[in-house]
C-alpha cells in the first residue's frame, strides 16, 4: 500500500468507551477516535440483517445468499468508496435501528456536551467481494484523500462524522483511512490553496488534496482495526478516505465491508427552516448528507440523477419510530 509515497498502516489503535472523557480527549488531539462496541456484536449483526432486508426489498432480484445477484444492474447506485446514499437508505429500518441505540448517541452527546441532538439521514458503505467481480473493487485511498468541510464557509470545529463498523476489518479487505492530527491543517487551507478553494462552491463540503501534498505524508495514515459494532468518529476537518486492501482470501463470497454512516449534531445549530425540511424528509424518506444543520437531498446527487435505472428501485416502507428516535428528527 504505497502509491504516491503515502504510507497507510493497518493498526490496532486505542478503543474507548462511549461517553468517556478519554474518548473526546483523543478525538481532539488525533482528529479521530474509535468508540469500543457502540453497538454490541448482536446489534451489529441485526443491523447487517436489516441492511440485507433493504437490499432484497429494492425488488431488483438481490438475494443475500447468492453473490451472482449482486451485479451493478441490481445493486443500488454507489458513490465514491462504495457508499449507497439514496433510494430511501437514510430512512431504512437498518439506519433507524442504529440511531435508536443509546450507546451511539452517548458518544456524540459527550462530544457536544448536550443530549439535545439531531441525526443525519445518511447511507451506508457496502463492499462486495471483488474476487468475484474485479469491477466491485473500490478505489485505493490515495485517489481521494479529502475533508468534508468547506474551508471558508464553515470555519473551525463544526461536525464530527461517524461510521459504525459491522464486519471484521483486516488489512486485506481495507477500510477507512485517517491522517492523524490533520484537522490542525484546516485553518491554513484557504491561504495555501487559494485558487482551488475559490473554485469550490460555498455549499460544497468536500475538498480533495493533490496527491503530492506533504500533509498526506505528515504522519503515516492510519487504517484502524475495528471490531464489529465499533464506531469511528472523525472531525470533518481531518483528512480521510476509504481504501481497498491488498487481496482477498480465495473463495471470499460474502460482503467484505459494511459500515453504517451516522452523524449527530446539536439541535440548536439548525434553523426553523432546516427543521421543517428535516420533518418533511423523514415523512418522505429523503436521505441527506452528514450535516444536520444543512440540507442536501441525496436523491438529487448528480450520480443518482444520472443513473439510468434509478426508477427500478422500490423504496423501503416508512419505519415505525419510537419517541426516542423521533426526537432525533427535529
Ligand atoms: O467509507 C469510509 O470509510 C469513508 C467515507 C467518507 O469519506 C465519509 O463518509 O465522509
Ligand atoms: Fe468523507
């Protein structure tokens, strides 16, 4: 794993209890942190079952027991890194199940020092076994190191993103990659990349770095080992990506990575207008991005609008939400 001189190390890093002082200290200093067993192993396995229910109920012929049915003509449209952002995924039973687990909210509540939080309505990253079809292999990390926060329109600490890992990770499979401490570079980006930043529309919270940027090799990039149920939190200013691994064991015929994207932010950051849009989104199963105080409709992402077969997908039915889950909407 060493293109463009960017070193990625698969590594066991400290894992912290949800809601612990140590977890937020680590996040502040490293720009990321692993929350140990945000979901129990059983909850992680239930989430994965619910994700398969979502996929099979799209009505395109996906069968969880037969990888030959996981072809692109049946699989939902993916964004970078195998992320499924649309077709009701943000309101699938799977995603709402995860949001309803108190230990998940507890981690964000400690970060923001409030329980009054709203959840994102975002999707999942699912990686199909690319030994069956090489075109399923996701990009190598070097191709898309990025931050998810506009360097000018969103200064300072704004968002902590999350990802709940549902399957065992390994160097061979690959996974999320972060550059430790790289959130500290964020403030210098407008000056350093004047032209690039000026070209970036103020409402686009995605900034990519050129491959030869020395920040990408400032510290060895970390691909952290995660147990099923562990949650990775990272500051949107931290340089990150996901990267496919080296090789898969012969005969691999199941999903190799499943990660539920989840983000919670203080409710007080959202305007009345945003809250109304969020209520409407939950009613109509509209998926969004990680931001809870900004509204970007994931069903209107260019890759979705351009997908020729987008009308073939049957959307999930509206989930029955508990009061605890409803409070996370608005
Ligand atoms: O799949 C991953 O690990 C990273 C995805 C990502 O960049 C994001 O959700 O912002
Ligand atoms: Fe990202």
